[in-house]
C-alpha cells in the first residue's frame, strides 16, 4: 500500500474499506435556507458492519478546509479518526478563520446519550449556511478501523450558490453523495 503518515483516500487494494455508500446513506432537506442532513448507518447491508462515531461539521468559506490531501492530519483529525471524538475539532475550529459555525452531533436520532450510531441509526446535522460561508464539511470515524474516517472532499459542499441563492436540497445531496469518501488519516499503520 501507499506510505503512511499523510491524509489520503483509503484505496489500498489489500486493505480496502467499502465505498461510503456501503457504510452510510445521506439525506438532505431544506426549508427557509436551513438544511437538515441525515447520515444513516447502513453498514449492515454491505461487506463491513461498523458503528459510526459522532459527527464533526462546519459551515465555512472557501479559504478553510478540514484537511489537505498529502499533508499531516491535524491533532483534532487524528483524535477523530483514531478515537471517534469530534470535541477537539470543534474546539480548534469554532473560532477559526473562515468558519461560520462548527459543531458536533454525538446523540443518535431518538437517543438520549452520546455514542456511536449502529446499523439503522442516524445522526442529523442542522445548519444554516450564509452567502459568505456557503460550504458544509463533515467527518466521522469509521469505527471498525484504526484511523479511517468518512468525509467530504477538503473543499466541502456548497449549499448556497455563487449568487447567494439557496441550492435545492437534491443538488446538495447529489454533491454530498459524489464527494463523500473514506479517508486514511495516515496516523496508524493499516492492517488487513
């Protein structure tokens, strides 16, 4: 496989993880400029059943990204990818330049305590992007791994168009489904 040590798509042929669509499904709804993004664990239908750790999310402008491909993972991303906790990322990015809002969803829909989402369970993110911070990024650990995580491309998905208009939910959902990938944080040696 490829050398460890940097963030990259998880594409090792002998240590491959399923496609994101075999791990989660994503639904997007919009009302009055507010978006509801539901990430449902469907891994029991695919080749690797796993729980999904709580989800980090941020609305941001084009100058910010959660990670850069080929670079070291930040301490917060390492903690998310290895241990499943988004807390350090929220603290690091809540006041970061280019970020409007950063947060985490740690309680599964219908639940009462923080924890991972098992098969059939979902996390729901509610965001209201702005014309100046029109992008959404999110990430969660693939728990049946040592440092793999689900995330959009580093740029995120644009929910507000270049003219300041809210994009239709179906377009946002299609972009999320197209961009969502399994990433390797490069912080632990992969094993078969």
